[in-house]
C-alpha cells in the first residue's frame, strides 16, 4: 500500500512579506521547517507591496491613455526583485504584456469593464508567485529528489471554485465568492504534483466560464483559508508584518498586547470591527472544518503569534478594542414604521437594490439608523446621495459622517457591563450616534465622530488592558518591536523595589500586616516638583488624600498650604502645625451646615462657597467678608464617575446659570469675591486640563472685579498602570504660563492631594489562603476593602506584586481578595503573580492617597495601620 500523502499546511504571505530577498529567504526557512514537521506546504502569496495600488492607478489612467508610466514602475519593481532573488526577470514579462494590451484597449474605448478590471488586478499576484516559485525551487533544491523541482507554480484560478450568487456584474468580478467545502479532486490533483512545495496566488479565482475574478481587497487571506478548507489542511498560517492579533491596533497603541489565542468567533469579531491584520472573510472556511489558523510575522518568525481555533479561556472578558474609520450613518425617521408590517423590508430593499451592505442597525419606534462602509461598498459621495434620495420616498433620511465605530470585543460582554463602567465613562463628553450590542454577546460598539475615535481607543485601552498578561495576553507591541522588556514611562524604579528589605522587615513585626508604609523622600520629591512650577503662585495640599501627621509636617516644611473640607481637617492641621498662618488654610466644604462656615470665618481662613444657598439664606454671615466661589465648568474629568466633580449630575460648584444671581447677592450684601475656584475631577493626566479650567474662570472675572486669584483645583494624576505616561509638569507649567501672560494681575493656585502622596504609599498584606474554582484562582490576603476601598468604590487599579518573591517568574493569574464579607472585596482582578504560598507578603502599590483615609472598621475588622519611612 502506498504511503499516505503528507498533510497540507497552507502558508499565506502578504505584500511586504514577498517584497524582498530577505523576506523570501524567511519564506524558504518556514517552508523547510514545515517539511521537517512532515507537512507539505502550499504557499499563497499576495502581490509585491505597492503593486496592487499601481495597477489600480493604471486602470484609471488608461481612460486618458496615461497608464504606460505606471506599468513601467510595476516592471521596474519586479525587475529589481528578480535581481535580488537571482531569478530571470523575463518570468513576469508575459503577464505584464497582457496587462498592457488590456489597458491599450481601454484607452481606445475610454472604458474599463469589470472583466478587464479583474484581469489587470490579478497580475500582481501572478508576477510575485512566478518569481517566488523560481527562487524557492533553487534555494530548496536539497529537499527534492534528483531531477524534481523543489517548488512549482500553481495557478489559483485552476483551483478555487467560484459560486455564482447572481450578484451584479461589478460585484461578481471584484468580490467573488468561492466554495468553502472540501475538494477531493483538488486534493488529488495537487498531491500528484512532484514538487514538495507549491506556490500559488491569493486574491484571484476563475468562474465556470473561465473568467478571472477577484476575491475583494484583502482577499489573499480568504484564498488561504479556502485552500486550507479544500485541501483539509492540518493548519492555515497567515504570515504578515505584525506577529499576531493585538488588543488594539499596535500602530496606534504601542501598548497593545499580543493575543496569544482566540476562538473563531472572537477573531471574526475583531477582524470585522476594524483589525486589519486578518480579513474577516477568511475565518469561516477554516471554522467550518475546525482547521487551526495561526497568525505569524515574517519579520519576527520566532514570535509564537496568535492561534485561532476551537479554544476559549472560559470566562467573560474584553479582549480587544477595534476601530473602523470612514463609516457613514444613514438615519431614517418616520412614524409610519410604528406597528407597520413590512416597513423595514421596504427600506432595506432600497439598500439591496443599490447593492449596499449594512453593518450595524439601531431601531426605535420612529427611527432606524444603520452604518455602512463606503470603501467596502465602493460608494462615492454621489452614490450615498442617491441612496438617501431613494430612501427619502419612504422616510426622512439623512447621512451622518464621517464617523468611526469603536468596538469592545470579547466574551460575555453583557455580564461585564458593571465592571466596564469606569471605561465607558470616556464617552461622556462625546456625541454617540449609535450603540450596538451584538446578540452573540461578542461586542459592544459605539459610533462616534471620526476625529474622536483614536483618542477613545487609546483611553479605553489604558483603562482595560495595561498590565494584562496571561495565557490570553502576551507581550506588548512595544516590547516585541524593541526586542526588550518595556520600561514603564515613569522612567524610574519604584522606591519600594530599592527598600524591599525594610518593607519585609516591617511586615515581619508583630502586627506588621496589613500596614500602610509611606516613603518620606517620595513625598518630599513630589512637593518639590510642584513648588518648581513657575506659573503657580501657591500650592495647597488637599488633606483628604492622606492626613497622616508625619506627612503633613513634611508638606508644611516644603512650603505648601493646606486645603480642608471639614472642621476636623482644619483641627488636624492646627494640631500638627500649631504656628500655621490662617492664610495658609483653604476651607472648601460642600453642603456644610452654617456653624462650620461661622467657625471658619472666625478662624480667618480662606472660605469657599459652592452654592447660592448660604448667600441667599445667611447673608448676614458673609456681609463685609471676602470669599471664594467654587464654580461648575459644566463637565468633569477623571477615571471614574465618582471622581468627576463637574456637570449637572455632580453636587459640586455653582452652575453657570446661577452666576448673575450670585453676583447680585454679593453686591447687595457687600460680599467681596476675591477668588474663583473650579475642580473638574481626580486622576487627570492631561496637562491641558488646568489651563482649560483657568480659561473658564477668566471668562467669569468680569462679573467679579475684585478677583485676585484663580484656584484651578487639584486632580493631578499619577501613573497607576505600567504603560501609563506620567503627567507632564513642564507642559502644565507652559500651558499656565500662557494664561498668566494674558492675565498678569491674577494669581494661580493649585490644590493637589493624590499627586503628593499616592506613589509614596504602599499597602503590605500577607497571603492567608489560596483557592481555585475551575479556571479561576483566588489569592486571599489579610487586607480587605475596609483598608483599601478604592477598587470596590470606583474600580481603581493598583499594581500588586509578591514582595516575598519579587524576582520570581510570573506564572499564574489570580484575583487578589480580602476577608470582608462582600463580593466586591477584591483588591485586584486577574493579576499576574509568581507561584504564591500562604505567608507571602504582597505589596499593593500607589496606595498613599485615599487608602488609609477611606478605611473603616466594617465587619468590625481593624484597618491597616501606618508607618513612615524616613
């Protein structure tokens, strides 16, 4: 009995992967490696990079007889590649000669038919594979028996079967569909070829009538998966210039993480919603037959890449953020659709008649809005106008664009909505034209103005993915690109790494955990950085962030004042710094009773009003006094809704509509407004934010001519995730300098809290128990939400490390949980840790702000104590 033929492996290489001798050498090595595995390679190639675009331009130029120069450039590209490969350049000349004849005819008729279009555009793949097959036959000669070429050219048009679906001619020739079924005849025909390696084309096929057709832009991926299905291949590999699919477009988001594995549905959604590394149509053929799909990188062949197959990691999870630009929405309004049978069929019939495919659909009783991709549908502005006109006979229709869709893709999106709240808040200030949640629960998509998409993707990625790495998430694009472990943009080693021994010693003391530990030198450095801002006249520390007495003494010694929100905080300041001048204390309460204002005014500190009520109901209290007004700029900022302090839903600040009334009350009762204050939120890393606040406040000063200073609030953020860039203080200083230059008589004040103490503090806790439930691991510690409330309260992210085994490899992913009887008692979800044991000391970083200050005795458990390291 003859031996069974070797199973096939289909290897697809894109345009950049076939554009140089170096890349073809990589292709040869990949083919050799697959042969060594006992597989038989079928190599599917795209046109050389840039050639398809040149051929497309030549088609248009032929209408005016100006195509020859473009074809000469195509010829030169292939001649240069042939010289690099040391093969005969004449191999491509017959193909290009045919193109010249076709375009000459088009120049005479001033028309390019769909049939001519397809034949011309197919030339790129035919030329690249002629050269490639000759090169591989030479360099792989040692893998073939004597007298047998190692590689052979195969015309894809003789292999793939086109399915006639009755499309319009223009569609049939440029976006044909082929059968995704197994093809025993093709299996036998290719198995009979003697060459161990076969080279064929992507992108092209042939009809039953012998006409060349195209599989649509990006069709080479689809060709590869169709070949894999037809041949029942062991696997299909897509080789491109990036080493797999990522959690975002790595060219837009360098911190995007490699997705090690995806199931077919997830990969389909990521590709369909904008990821360009894989064409959406290529997944169905391999999914039908359960053929694994690998995505690999020609420039980095040793990177494992992404495996797509019948594999999942089990739980609900967002795995990628995708964006598609160039989208157009068609909004259709009418009351006729309400309870009217067939209305949707009528309007979608218009799209069908125009040959337009619809992507997203949103409906209500009186509106249907759909998204379309003009590029995919070959629609120009005139075609869109005609579509809208046709729809206008049925409803009020209008086009909205340019737009972009931003999609969160993963598993179980609906079950994650409560945890996605902080991330979805990035859409707060944007107009969302359409929201679509897939019935498959694989994506949640927002359509926004196109110019906002990239910013939203970057912000969402920073919130959802920074620090993720496990069986699903691999290294970042930056790490892979640079070939090194990425250095976080904070550009310095955290203080707790260098003081590890001292921290472990503290944890070993009786009652040593849980314990907050603060590094005094880090507080000093942060205070000095703020005092170095030339555009800021005064800095007041927001005491609510951390009221530890030793820290307050350091901050006072650095020359900062204090911002207090309660009588208790003012008392703490006077207790710790008895000789402090009243001028160095701000009192900025919110909905405080009258008695608190009386006490603050009697103490002579700066008093801020953030409501009309005190002026209208207690005018005698403020008559003849100087006060500051806290205003609402109309919108808040920050990483979570709970830390945004602007906008209608926020309880803080006087609304703009109340300013005339406030000004009238101040004049009537001789209340002198000497300062204006606004604070928009916390954890802000955009240096422009404070100059925006300043410009808002300067616009109000004409109502209050005695204003001498502008208090721009606090909220200066610090990096919490490894890939976050720190706040650029130099940019902040420069932005405020422009404000000072325009308004030289006004002082600028800031009142930061987190910036001064967050990075200085860590929470030490000890591992108490380990648990595993299915694929989910839990690491229990002796610190819970009564010690650190931020993760449970507003989804705050804190880096968590095993301090006992700081240098050990990170081999597991676990939820770090505390002993409090609440489901929300989780300090960190899905954290990478080394093999961890009971008794190990874990460190929760960036915990110096709003950690101990928010602690409680919930469950009658004592919160973590405090210690300051000098």
